[in-house]
C-alpha cells in the first residue's frame, strides 16, 4: 500500500503549498510584483513539464548531485516531484475559486474594517475553497494514479507489482487487478465529496435545488 | 454649520474611472445627527461618492474629513477609519457561508478584538432590536430580501459607527419588503444616527431627510430642505429629474 502512503502525504503538502501559491499570485500592488512574477513562473514551468520527466529528473538526477542532507530514497524523491507538479495544477484551481468570489464580498468585508489578509482568510477563501472541491478531487484522483509513475524509480508499488506478475507468467490479469484497486480507492472519495457538497448546500440554501 | 462640529465634510472631491469623470468636485458637509438624502439619476455619482467616503475607492483630488479627521490624507489607517463608518449596499453583500450571527459578529471579533461571547451578546441585542432575534442561526440565502438587508444594516451597526452610508438599500427589494427596511432606517434616524442615504424612494426622502441633495453628472447641483427641493426646485435639471420620477409614478 505504498501508493496510499505516498498519496496521503503528498496530498496534504499540495493542498497547503498550492493555497500559498494561489494567494501569493493574488497579492495586489506594484510592491508584490516580483512575488507575483515568481508565482506565475512556477506555475508555467511545472505545469509545462511532463510529470514522468520530472519524476526521472528528481529520482535519478538529485542522487547524482550527491547533496548532503538530501535523501536518495526514490520514493521520497518521486513523491517530491509529484508535489511540485501538482502544486502548480492545484494552485490554478484555487485561483479560479478565489476569482469566482464576487468583488462585492471583498468590499463588504473591507468596509467593516477587516484587513486584506483577514478578508482573504475569513470571507474569500472559505467561499472559494467550497466552490472548487469537485475540481480539487479531480486533481487528487489524477495524483493517486500518477503515484504509479514512481515505479520507474524502482520501488515496488501496485503498478510495479502487476508488471512483475505479468512478465513472469505472461498473464495480464494483475494489470486488471491493479486497475481495479485504483478505481476502488477513488470512487468512495468521489461519493464522499458529493455528500459533503450536498450537505453544505442544504445548510446554506433555502428549499431544494432548482 | 461650522466645520468643527461636522460629522462629514467633503471638499472638492474628484473621482475618475479612466477617462470617465464620475465626481466633478463635490462639496458637501453633514452635521452630526443629520440625515441627508442623495437623489439623482443612475450614473450621477451617488454610489461612487458613498464608496469614496468609505475609502473603497481612492479619490483623485480634494479631501474628505470625518469627525474633523482627514481620512483621505496619506498614511491614514483605512481599517481604523472604516470601523467608524458603516455602509450598507444595494445588493446586501452578506457573507453566504456564515450564519446571521457569523455575519454580524465578524467585525467585532476580528477588528475590535471582542471575544466570541461578548460579540454574540452585543449581536443578540442588535438583532433583537431589529426583529431578527429568531434568525440568528439562519444562513443569508434562507432569508427574504428585506430580512437580508436588515441583517446587513445590523452588521454595519455592530462596529458602532458614528456615520452610516446607505447605498440604494431598497432598490433590490420587492415593493412589499421596502417598508420593513425603511422603518429600520427611520428608527436609526430617530436615534440620532448621522446618515447619508442614496435613494430612489422620493417619498421616503421627503419624509426622513433634513436636507436633500440632487446630484447630476457628478455635480452636486442643488441642495436644500426636502420641501423646497421637491416643490420648488431651482435648477432646470432638478425639475426635469423630478418630472420623470412623477411620470414613473414613484413619487
């Protein structure tokens, strides 16, 4: 169950880092121009590189640099590559959510005397995050599947195990089994998300859906 | 009407959006406990003026003073200034992800540093005063427009502002809900709240305002007591505007 461990740790990191990146990109005024530029550059760069290429770069490239205090464990390095790539994707999802909150909400919060940061934390982000839960889940299912890419670095995870099975016996059933397990993990998450969204909607809205 | 006691003084306020000049030098003084209605066609600059006073829009020229302090001076703490000025918007702008209680207690807790229990105790008092006590745990989307606007007024009052700005607060309401909101405003006026009210409700303006100001294309064209403005307006543009209002049956 290496996949699940990698996924769980990576997911938490991505959720946090991507949110930070999205907020940095929203900082207003000329003072923050360099920070905005860096945030945009990060997204452009790591969304553009094929994930498997970055997994190779991290997994095989970093150990050859022989850096002190940096792990050579391919699982960690592969996971780090996934975090770097998915942070770029997920930050854009957050950004879409932030921009979907009407400016009048910000005006209302600022008019009460809340600072820009307080407004972001208490008014904009709670609404933004609720709206992007479905696309976030989309990216996380993608992430779960991409944990299979770490197999190219050597550690045994589901995909690798299936390959071993298939090549030793010329039997491709293990691939089917591996695929089945991936679906088995993602479907309950999708239903759970639906449930949470529905509960939130019921609490806020009058009556049923139109 | 000396400047020393004035709650609000706008001097030569100019505001442009790109090439469009929305306010062309507004001079306006509001005394403490005075209720002033701003009337004028859509696009005449009423809302922009209110947004400028709340510092939601930076002005291009001139100055605005609230209780003697120049709030448009550089280096002024805008968050501090806004605490003392309540604004209520046409579209309510309540926070949909928070209950009524959450909406009303947000600023007292985050801005004034009150504890949750203190903030809630004050909020209950305010909600009770405006007949909303039983709605404290409801979410905005489950309330009628009139109730939402009353919550928005309570939210603005929660920071104890000395000045209230109301921006066409009944324009988005069904006719039968207008009265409940106007009654709240009336009660505030009787309580001595200083208010600057942009409105299309001429009957209400005549009823509640000490002074009515007619804005036309970014210029404060005419001001005076409601009796004078509504029965014998001096300016031709004011006469035309009021004539159109009468024709529309809104008088």
